[in-house]
């Protein structure tokens, strides 16, 4: 569809097997994502882009371990292993991803004191990335999402896309999830209840 944008979420080395925050089977989706890219008239990619010492890293919280949570001014924050540090090989797109036709790359998580899962907003749900405005200015009314991880960055991006008025689909076969304490089932339900089309 000419008014549809494909948004590929965080298909980066650190989220693939061998990376610092590997999603099981994360690299398996690359061929499916490439097919979606080839078939899409408009492609946007997101890239997790953290400064060293980011507040979402467990290493910046003495006594805390990855996957524990802490209270932040914007709410509860899961702590992660250091990943997708700006300019590092782990932050690069997967080498087999055919990303060069992308019209826009949105970098997120670059503010040291706040994490960013969604392609549309930081985790305070108030600070925009500018993506919604870009899509509206281009006349793009619907979005299709794929990438990593289903239950975090893909899912929150989909929920925000619906809230911003975009017709939203997620291609589950071109996603993989972390499934942290049941997060995959919970996010799948949240997306469905919000009106996201799961395909």
C-alpha cells in the first residue's frame, strides 16, 4: 500500500545470538524482514543507541543485576546488560539486513537518564522521537512493524502507533521475543486489545 510504512525495530547485532542482549532466534527473522523490506514502498528503521553508562544498564546501579528492576522518575525500569552502545559493533544492524533502502533511521535511547523502547516515545511516554510527525508529513497512514523484541520495543511501538492514530499491524513471523516473566503473552494480549492487527 502506498500510504503504508514498514518499521523495522532494532535488528542489531547485540540483540542477535552472540550479542550482549541476545534474543533467542533473533537472526532467524532476517530473511523474512528482508522480504518485507523489498515489498515495502516506505521503510523506516529504529536503532537502539545508548551512551556508555546509560541509566538502564545494570552496571550503573551498584548491587543490581541484569533483569532486576528499579524505580525511575518515569516508572519501573528493567535493568539490562550493557548493549547497543553508540558506535560499537553491537549497535550495528545485522550484517545481512538489507537496510540501505530505508528512508529514515530513528535512533532511540540516546538520552542517558531515560530508556526508550518505543519508536515513537521515550519511556516517559511524553518525549517524542519525531516519528509520528514524520509519518504524518509524508502522508503515511498505516504502519507494519517487525523486528526485536516482540514483547518490548516492537510491542510498545505498536501500542504507541495505535494511540497516535495509525492503522497498525505486527508481522509476528518476522519478530522474536525475550519473554521475561511472561512478558510475551502479556504484550501479545495488550496489542490485540489495543487494536493491533497481528499477522
